């Protein structure tokens, strides 16, 4: 959980915090290459996740696909792309951390992570199945959950930059729906195939205490994303403006294509209402 939900974001955080401000010329020059690599990671991570028979490995490989979206948004060099990249870092920690919690709860009862050792868990643990469905839908970016906002902003920002990149990245959205719903169906639905049904006791109060805050965050960010987006937008615009100015100084090519994506008008509807 610490690796996937926290440490994996150190690399993408480094892109935004160090690479773009310190090396804007290199960022602009290699953005197409890194965007293609991000799309490869999105698609490849989704295919490998679909091929897994170990639940924990499936969740781990899905992180590769989701972090590809974060990288794609970072190198779109648009306000929407960077906003979505920042938000998706937070969302990934919530949804993937929740998935690893679910895997840990199952392993604690059966000492197995193989999909073939499960089936019909919803009949034995209905509350657990309901919580698991919410977290799975968050990870696959269902509208109304936190993952939808982040991926939508990334795709919109990428589409403004290179529409073909956004179209290719949509394949990762489709793959995530396939392997996550397939995993949920294999584990939760159908006849009871668990080897030790007596061990499948309902989630305890301690386990609910760890899961409920994640569910609250899933719906809070999904329904009210402006709470976070309004606080990061000024920094994102300043960063893109810095990249635009530095590339104009260091390169004979004018940076109109970047400056055009940084409108100087009112930054967010909530700012108008506050004024």
C-alpha cells in the first residue's frame, strides 16, 4: 500500500516539481516521446493486468496503467492536463490503496491471492462486496467518483495538445473497465467456490474504520472536485507560464502554442463567486 499509494507518485511529482521548472526546454523537446511512452504504459499495463491470475499482481499492474495517465497529463503542457495529473496522483493513492486493503482482507481470511480460489464472496460477505464495488468503480473512473474527474481532465488536456494521443489513451480506460469488472465478477459473483467458506467472516469494525474514509474521499472528490482544483490552478498556470517564457528565451521558435493555452482571464468560476 505504501509503495503503490504513496511512493509511486514520487516520480511523477518530480516531473512537475523539478523537471518542468528547471528544464523547460528539454521538457518541450521530449514531451512527444514521453507522451508516447505514457500511452504504451497505459495500454501495456492494462493488458498485463487482464492476464493476471493473482489478485495482488493485478492491482499492482493496474498502477502502471494509471500512472501512465498521470505522466500523459503532465507532458500535455495544458492547464487541464496538469490539473488532471495532480488530481490523479491523489485519486490513485485512494483507489489503489483501497484495492490493496481489499486484497489484504481477503488474504487474511484465506491465505490465497489466486482468482481461482475465490467465487461467490458477495454471498458470504455482502458488506465487503458493496465496499469493494465502490472502490473498483473508482479505480475504473466511473462518473461520480474521484477517478473520473482526474482522467477526464487528462484526456481533455491531451486532446487539446494532440488529439491522437487522447484517442489512444482511451484504450486504457476501456481496458481498466474490462480487467477490474472481470476481477470483481470472478471473486464476488457466481456460486460459492471459496475453499474455506467458514473463514469468510464479514468485515470487522476495525476494517470498516480503514475503508470508510476512502469511500468518503471517493465521492467527495468525485462530486466536489473544485475543492482541490481551485487550490492548484494558480500554481499550474504559473508553471506553464514559466515554461512558455523560458522556451521563448532559449529557442528561436515562438511559444504561441503554449501561451495560447494559458488564458489570463478569471481562473475559476469559484473565484468570481468569492469576489
